[in-house]
């Protein structure tokens, strides 16, 4: 059996519900990086060379064995009635039983197909790693975008808090004038309040001794002291809000630095998958797009059974051992040899003898004439035990390949169902986090209005912003999980793109 051998490139491995236009619309750079990885990855290059080496076995399989040439020279020529034999040459060519060479070529063909299916599997695994790393980088980039959005929220809240603090200090400047350093100290308000209470107590003592005219003045001083204390509490709360916002901004900045380091490491691994320098620039999108996918396990299993490289490799292995069993059976039959024997004769010293006088041909014509003799040989395979053992080995290996194929089908179906579950679960989580994010944005707006109006504190705004950031982070991770599961199914299907070597 002879057919063309093709190299398999699967850098555009698409699932049934994902067209090439949708994949291109998702991000053109991903397709570019997949093509670069398929071309330059060292594991793929090594597997490609192995497949080409397997292709070179085709001319070797089924070829005739080399002819044998035997030569002998007589040191002392042997005398025959027709001359003296000085040398002898024998050429022999062996031929196997009919159909043996065809079976050998069939086996080599299936073995070469196995090598190319292994190449497809290596490509699928490498490109799956590229996709997984790409989606992880996109998710990390989405974290930076979300952190920048939260940073802008905090900057806006900080401006509002500073404005609130400035308005509170400006409104109470005529009642109480304290240096900014005193406002930053929690004990300053306590000292002012204690002083006011002490003064109020002294005036009340004076009133008890009969000094009635001083009572209104005491009430005025006590009210002024209470107003100053409330003013300091408002100023202290405003500065505390500003400091709390700055602390939150520091935490976001630390998170961004960690994410940048994560992206740097991810880019290095991504470049190494493409066999490029680790610090090569990579263009990442600002948003992570969800890949649409419709899961139908039955139809997917049919397509996987037709195009999955590991299953195809096991099928080719079974066929190869079947062809080898046929070849081993025919190797147990006789082999035929066809040849020629040439004898170099020298003339005799005495050209006549009594035994040759009655021959019709003159003795002089036969004396010293070289002889050419056709030959035929047949091998006799009488040691049947070894031939039977070889055939039994091939049959057992073929049955083992069939068993491995059945096991691989079960494992692939289990992996497929697991990937479908991951897609469905990620879809549910994405929908939940999007609804929660929308509710958190609304709640953040309400909490911010209450903070500005003085009906609510800053803690509620910060808590809601943290929830919003957490929802956004989980949404990006869920999208990455969904895309990774889709890529795993694409790897199982591994659509073929054939190109001649």
C-alpha cells in the first residue's frame, strides 16, 4: 500500500463552533504566535525530523537482498578432461516468497504514518501550551487594567475626601484655630475637650458661690468648647479617610508590581515556547475575549475518533503489526535463488586422450574452454518454531495496540467531558461575576454619594471597591479557564492541515 505522506501542521485547530473568522477576530496576534511556535519550537522541529527519517525507511522496505559473489582461485590448477580449472566465480540472487516484499512495504508505510501522527501530537501539545500561556497572560493583563480602574476610583474618592476636609476646616476657622500638626494628633482633640470641660467646671463653681452674673459667660464658653471639639473630630476623620485611601492605593500598587512580575515570567516562557529570546516583546490585548463554544459530546467524539493524532497513531500501530504478521508468515516459506557459475579453464598440455578419440567434437575445440553454468537454489525453512514465535509475537502486539486504542478512547472521552464541564462551569461563573460586578458598581456609586453627603463612612466605599475588584479578577480568571478548556478540546480534535514535505 503506497500513498502520499504529508506533514501535519495544526496551528489553526478550530472547534466546530469556532470559525476561522471568529478566531481571527478574537486576536490576530495569537494566530501569529501559534504559527511561529509551529515553525520554530525545537520539540516540533525534532519530531518533524523523526518523521522525515521514518519516511526514508520506505525505499528500504521490501527491497531485494544484495546478490552474493563468490570467487576462488586454484593455486595449482585442477585438471579436467577439458582443461585445467584455474578459477571459479559464482553469482547468486535470492528472492523471497511471493507477497513478502509487499507486506514489508505496507509495514514500513504504517510505521511512517505513526511517526507523522506522533508529530501531530507533539504539535498539538506544544500549541496547547502556547494557548494556555497566552490566556494566562491576557488574564494578568486584565488584572492590570482593573487595578488601574480601581486606582482612578481611589483618586476620585481622595479628591472628594480632601475637599470635604478642606470645607470642614474652613467652616470652623473662626471658632477654633489649631495648627495642622495638632489636627493630625489624636491627643490634640482630647486635650482641647478636657480644657473646655475644666473651664466649664470652674464657672459653675463660681455660680454656686453667688456670682450670678458669670453664668451666661460660662454657658457660652462651654458651647464654644463643644463646637471646637466637634470641629476637630471632623478634621481628624477627614485626614484619616485620606490616609486610609492612600493605604489602599499602596496595596493596589503592590498588587500591580506582583502582576507585572507575573507577566514578565509568563512572557519569558511564552517566548521560549516559540524558541525566541526570553525578553522579546509581546503584544497583549487590554481585554480578554471569551471564545464562543457549543458543546456536543457525541458529535465531538465522532470528530475526535477521525482526527485525533494519538488515536490515529494507535490505529497505524495495529495495522503495522498486522502487516508484519503477514510478512512473518511468508518469511516461513522457501526463498528462491537464481545465479550463474563461471569456471575459468586453461588448456591441457596433452590435447588428446584415448577417452576422447570417439567423440564427435574434435578434442581441440573443448580443450581450455571456459564453462558457464546457470544455478538455482531453494531455502528449506524446516525450523518452524522460530517462525511460529515471530508470527505469534506480531499478533499479540497487534492485539495490544487494539487494547490501547480502546483505553485511549475512554480516556479521551473522560477528558472531553471534563473540558465540557469546565466550559459550562466557567460560563456560570462568568455570568455570576458580571452580575455581581454590575451590582457592586451601583452600590459603589450609592456609597460614594453617602460618603460625600456625610451619611456614610469611607469604610463602606472601600469594602465595595474591594468586592468589585475581586469580582473583576474572578471574571478574568473564569474567562481564561473557559478559553483554556476550549483549547483542550481543540487539541483533542486537532484538525489537519496537510502540506507536502
